[in-house]
C-alpha cells in the first residue's frame, strides 16, 4: 500500500496491490472488503446500535450521531481491478460487495488493485484523530481490508463495534505525511536512517528531508492487520531485549505520563519474557506500545493504549494488549464467532503475568476477579451462551462478562478438570499446533484432550453452548461406626468432577476424587494436593452421590468441595460442612 496523508484536512488517498491466494477448496465468484471508517457516520449501523442498546459503550453512546461533516469517517474505493480487469462493486456501508469478472479457482492467486480515499474520523472508538489525550492520529481499521473466507464461507460482517477477523499476509506499506510527525505501529521500519525520529542507528546522520513530507516505509510479514499512529509530540523510547526483540514506546511526555512511561520500559520486556516461557515464543522482532486510541486495543506487533494512567493501570492495559499478540495476532481465531478464545484467554494469561510482575509472592488464586465477574453475570438474568456471535449479544454487559471473564474461566476450569500441569503443557501445545491457522472452539478442546487423555467435549457443550451453572452441595454427613457417610448433591444443571477434601482435627488432609464418568479418565494427583483415599466415577445423570470413607466422624474437622476455588460454583455457602 502507498498512502498520502494531508494533516490539514485529515484526509488521505492510497492505492493497494494485493496478491490474493484462494487457499480454500472452493471456487470464488464474489469478493468482499471491509470499509470500517464508514461506520463513523450518523445513522450507521454502529451509531444506531449504540443509541438503541440498553447499556451503550460510554466511549460511543450518541457521539457518532453528532459528528459534523468534517468529523465523520469514510473510506471509498475509487477503482477496483482483478488481473487488470475492472470489477463492478457496491458499497454497503462498511462492506464492499464485488461480483468478480472471473472466478478465483482453488489454490490459485490473483492480483487485485485498488485506489481509495478516506477521511479520519474524530476519535470515537479505537481509531480516529485528536483523541481526548491529544494524540493526532490513531490509524486503525483505516484501509480497505479483505474479508476472510474459511471453511464456513465468507465472513463479511458489518462493523458495529465488536471484534475482527483477518487474513495473514505480508504487508509492504509506505506512508507519506508531514515531516514533523513521528510514526509507530505494525511492522519493521525499512528506511530508519532516512527518517530519524529515534529509529535511526546510533551514530548515523539523518539527512534533512526535502519538501514538507517524509515517506515512512514499513514491512510486516505474516500479519493479518496493519495499524499506525502519528503525532508530532511523540517521545520515542527504544528498548533492546537480550532475545533480539526491540520494544518501542511512543507517547506524549508530560506531567501525567513521564514517570510511569519511564517505568513501563521495565515491565513490557518482562511481560514478553513471561509469555514466551509459558505460552509460546513471540515470532516477531519488535513490539510497539503507543499512546492513542480510547482505552486499549490490540494490533499485530503493536497496541494503542491511553497513556495518562496510574502505573498499575498503565501496566495492566499494556499487559492485556500485549498478550493479544499471542491469541489475536498469531493464533488468530475468528473473534466475531469466538471472542472468548481471544479476550478470555488473554484475560487468563494477563492475570498470571500481573501476578508475576507485581506480587511479592505469587498468588494461589490470581483469577479471583474473573470468577467474581462471572458469578455476577450468571446470577444477573442477562447471561447468553458464549456461542453467541459477538455482534449479536443483547447487551454489552453480557458480551463483556462472557468474553473476558467466562472465557478466562474456560481455561481455569480446564485446569481443575485436567490438572494444572496438563493445562500449562496444553497451552504450549495449542500454540505449537495452531499458530497462523485460525483455530476454533473444537480445536482447543482436541488439543486439551490429546494432552490430558480425557474426553472434554461435554465441558465445551455446557460451558460454551449453554448458560447452565455449577452448584454442588454437601447434603449430609453421618457416622456409621468407625466409618463416615457423606451425601453430596448436584443442584446446578452443569456436571463437574469433584475434589472433596477432608481435613482432620490433627491437621492432616485427604481427598475423595469423583471424576465424571463421561470424562473417561482421571486427572493426575496434583502437586500440593492431599493424598487420595477414594476415587469413584459419578454419572452425570445422577444428581445424588453417596460415599463412605474408612475414617470415624469424630476425627473430622471439616469436609469441603473444591477448596482450591477453581470450580466455578455459583453458591459456595453449601460447599463446606463442619460435622
């Protein structure tokens, strides 16, 4: 892509040359592009959705409806050719629909050429100009982007404010802009010693620019999107990690940012190191943290975050958006269909990273916030299944809690069912198996089944495709001579295996393990878990379970279901009994 930006009018023109390979077994006779900036116009789908939903995003609300003509956003394709032939097309708000002059056969490559023009909207959601923190340009979703075609067909979803799904490719992008601006974002800068602005090699003299503009040349291999940000006031800090990754921080230095962004230079590399060790090695050689946008938003090799934050918040949003580079950037599932596979897994990993960065001693329960959020959702009456398409949740509340919190609990529940060691190894196996391949929900479960040796489809069906909840109780404990009878009951509609821990008056602990019959196996006894004295399978059809242990009731201090707190039981008041 070649783009020329006019900073006086906030408009730009560009052209694309795209080598598109049809990797599917299907013949394509239609084609679709996303035109995201067309959402930022009064009465667009995003605008109407925001003004009609019960709980609108506070950053949007009715702001799109109030945009003036020079504040709206748009992208218009002026010409579209395929292999040199004109392609008829129609713009339907944020989607361009094209009927191809020739079909694209399976496993063949065609050449698309476009010319386009755009206007950068006033900052409303993710992208735009002149943010509340004074950043001139947050250039996300800014170019005509090919919709993805996969085993389910085309995914030409209109932009109403949710998630993204893209095709990996090698991006070669040239951006011509006023010479006073510093840029950062996706990709490796190819002409650093011509540009300067903190990118040049040490000791190299940067030539004076000719004219009023500079051309920034970026190359980004194997990414599915391309973001850039620009401001004449950016401070650019560069951190070289021992593993060869360069971390760029670009921010507007002032009394609200100077101290915390200086400290951030330690936290960003530390977070990358943790993720490399526990979730798979970051495959690129740079990552950019850039002040911009309206909160935090992930893009390949980069993120936009608001920068005027307390240190904990600044590190927290950086960590979350950085981790998206693993799940959003490299695994690249369809976020519209499975937002929980991105947001939820990122939340889960983020809890571990933040505990590592800030806790003097590692927390034994770092996901506490996600459990509390899920419990509020499950008891609110607003919950919808996680299989709901991201665009079609009835409320933002249900979407957010399901995608972030219940999605994080998808992994923590697997840790309880499989064992934490299997889960940790399974996450690395997931990375090794599915990077750059767009996994779906079944693919995650299959990896975990192969790792654990258990059957786990039942868990996905309950946790993802339903809103059934977990609630187990200790119903009764009675003595029978030198033995003790324990009666358990399942009150909730979702079955789970049970870790029942018995604590004796002398301080000793033992466990009764009750795996579900349908999981077809047992998790290994976990590190630091009490020794098992009894293992019996519990069929999901049976809501009651009676067990007998060879211990007198008089020696027992307490009996508790899942004292590790990992099982997402929505009522823990009935999980413990002191006979």
